[in-house]
């Protein structure tokens, strides 16, 4: 299940969040290796998302399933990518 933009990965975060930037930097090469797009969503631009995620960011999802919060979890991402291929 891809998002409206067609990206299977969605990274919810904030523009001023260093953890969000760290996760984005770790995710981008993994996504590129698998030929997948990443949609960056700034929760501060949507009151509903801000209320939902507030201090939980960054939050990474793949096909709508949450994989990790706060820090990039390479094992969870790789497991989800393997499951996605089968």
C-alpha cells in the first residue's frame, strides 16, 4: 500500500528535529538500494498529524505499517523489506 505520493516509505517528522534528519539520512540509501521512494511528512503542517505523533517523531512506516520511532531500526526495516518481497 503506497501513499498518495506513491511512496511506500513514509517518514513523519519535523523540520527542526535532529533525530528526524538522522533517520532520514540512514533511510535514504536503504530505500534507494531497493528502488523505493520515501515521502517526508512534516507533522507541523497538519494539526491531526501533530496531535497523533507530537513527540513520537521520527516515525517510519512501510506500506502503512509502523517500523520504528526515534531511531532508525535497520533490523526492523530489513525484515519488513524481506517480508514485502515474499
